C-alpha cells in the first residue's frame, strides 16, 4: 500500500483587534482595525469636549447665585484644559512614534541582513531606545490626563446644574 503524505498548511484568517499589527492585503504593516479604533476614540474625545463646552454654556446661562456655580466653572475649565493638554500630548506622541519608526527602519537597513532583535523590559516598552521610551512617557502622561478628565466629568455630572 502506498503511503500518503499529508501536508497541513496554515489558513489565512482575519486579524482581530487584540492581535498585533499584521500585514494587510496591500502588504503594509498597518492594521485597518487599529486605525478605525483610533478614529473612533478621536471622535469620542471630540464629543466629550463638545459636552464640556455645552455644560459650560449651561452653567454660564444659569443662575449665578447657585452654590455650585464657581466649583462647576472651575471643574469644567480644568476638564477642558486637561482635554486640550491631552490632544497636544497625542500630537507630540505621534511625532515621537514616527521618529522612532524611522530610526528603527534605518537601524534595520544598516544591519544589512543581520537579524536585529529588540528585547522588552519590565516597563513593557518594546524597545530600549530613547525614542520608544519617550513615546512610552507620552502614553503614561496622557493616560493620567484623560483620567483627570473622566474624574472631573463624573464630579460635574454629580453636582449638576440645579441647586436643589
């Protein structure tokens, strides 16, 4: 009886949001789902800022004798300021991330066929270069900034616009 060799080949499957960026159909390494998720987050940030502006307008149009008038103004102002700082941090983070990608690409090109491995450290930074550590710093500071925005908005909602 003849033996039959069975060859098992992996099948292509779509990537999910939890998977690292994988090449897409045109060969680039960007994950379309990650890009869409980033756009949705940006829209959520814009809607939160619009809600803060609407709350500010409602407070300014409301009763100035309200005992929460000044605290609401301060919290809404801090929330808007934190949101603006967050946006600026994200712009800087993007610039540093782009620079890190260019540096890594240059390092790979300079390696000329040598395998370049990038080890991870306990902080979770995928690379120990100064550019990647800077991107990580921007990530951490922006998280605290957005956390402040969330806390302030919860407090604003808790105080409300009426004095009962």
